[in-house]
C-alpha cells in the first residue's frame, strides 16, 4: 500500500524528527520512544484517511432512500470511532427521508459501521483474539499491544455480533452446497474427513459439540464445529467437503470412532466414502478386554493385548474375533466386556481392514479430529470454571473454527455490517 518513495519520505521525516525531539540512552528507551511515535503517527494518518474517505464519498444534492423517495441532507454530524489506531472522528453528512421518516449517514453504511463505536477492523481483531483466548485476556493484550482499552462486556458483544454473521454466512454456504451450486476447480486425489464429538458445559449441563476436520492430503486443515443434531451437522460436514471439491475427489476417506450418528451421516451425505474406524480407538477395546479378563496389572493380559493389537494391524479383525470367541470369562463383568467388544468388532468389521488400508497408503488414525476436539472446544470452551450459554458458545465456536482454518478474511467480512 505504501510505495518505496513514500516509505523513504517517512524514514527521512522520522530521522529529522528524532534529531529535533528524540533522545534514547539505551535500547529500552529507544523501543519505548518508537512505540509512542508509532501510536501517534498511526492515529494521525488514520484520521486524515477518514477525512479523505468522507470527502471522496460525498455527492451534491439529495440521494435516493431505500423506500424510493428522495432524501435530503440535514447537516453534518460527528461521531467518534474506536479503531486499532485509536480514537478517530468522522464528520460526515446525515440525510433524512420525509416519506419513511428514516435518517442515516451514507458513509457509515459504505464502511460497514453499526451504532457500535468500534470500526470493522477493530471488531475483526477483537473477534479473532477472543476466539483464541478468554475475554479478560483479550482486553488485556489489546491494551498491552495497541493501547486500545475496551471492557470485557464490549469484547463479548463484538463476538456475538461477528459470530452471528459468521453462522449466517455458513448457512448460505450450506444452502448452496445442498442445492449443488458450489463451483470449485479443486479435484483432490484424496480428501480426508475426521468426525468426532467432545463435551462442554453449555446451558447449565454437559453437551456434545460435534467436530469435523477436513484435509486434502498433505495440505492445511479446515475445521467446523457446532452443538446441533447429527442430521443438521451432516449438512455442515457436506458443505465443508463441497468447498474442498468432494464431488471431484478421486477418493474420500472418513475417519471416526464408529459412533452410529457418524455412520448415518456418512451414508446420507458421503455414500461412496471409505470409512475407517480409528485404529487407536479399536485398541482401547482390546485393552478393556485384557483388563477385564486377565486383570489390570496382569502381565499375561499385557501380552494378550499387545499380540492382538499387532495382529489387528497386520491381519485385520478376524483373528481378534476368533480370540474373543475362545476366551472363557470367569466373571459376569468380563463376560459382558467380551460380548460387547465382539459385537463392536462385528459391526465395524469392514472399517477395520487395516492391512488393506495401509497397503493403499491411507491414514488409519483419527488423531487430527481428536486434536481438533481439544484445539477447538477443549482449549477454549473447557477452560477452568467456564460456563457458556448456547449462543455464546456457538459464536465462539464459529470464530475459532474460522481462525484455526486460516480464514482471517472471512472474519473481516463478518465484522462489517451488510
């Protein structure tokens, strides 16, 4: 945005300014002086930019109101805006329509401003910071780094506003995907989708937040999460996959823990996908059988579990099923665990063909989505003492998924009023 010549002019000016007004006897003083000058310069330049923008946008005479009538200019009205450069004054024209009795400042609408004092750029910054950290940390670091001081309640209100727009934007994308209107040029060789759930304290109780992480083999990860019914979440999963070229993909692979809602979701929206049961989740069942049948500290149980985890990886589920049938449990608890595991393995047999999956170079672990549950929900919604309303959690989830997916421009767009 700044040309080389303009940059050189600035450097010459500040060199002159320091010679006239500056003094630093050590590194810390030099840094402090530089930060103070930067803050003053940023506010001054931004203020001139606001004046220039207003002047360029103004037109003589009246303007047409949304109702179709002509609105007339009443006067100029000044408002204070809080930006990431500090406070700015905007002295812009105000119009009134006698037909529908509405009044507005056209420049405000052009800039995506609302009645709130914050500029869209500052809203986007607050929203993204709050997606990563608590509201108290957000206001602290905003003041610490930029010298911009806001209340925690204001940060929460910004997240509500931007998060609501983010969800509305996602609903539009979902509707387009379900209508087959998503046009992409991507034709991935292999698209991975990991689906799982994690719990957070929402609306007075512990509720499941469903997660999806999508990744074209070897590229960045895309996240989405919401507390919603599995039917609705299935549409969310498909909408994300559609934007990544699922309809053009040579192969789609879905990794999960075998939950029935995940199987139903895949059958409805991704019927041609390869489904793989997370190998490490299957191993948990093997360990549970070993503990129940042989005892938790049994060396024989540890050897049994190690052998069948290896065989599961190298030979698939059949040897494990035979081994489970051969066990003669001595307690009702062990019998119940063994029967439950047999049923689980039989139901997911086709998803446990690990030798064939590995031979094709497919991932067999759902580590990315389990990490997503921790990164998206665990590290933000489940911090010590946190209790969330349904809407509050949803807004943070929307913004955190966008931020973790690298969709910073989308957050910026959602910070602007329509």
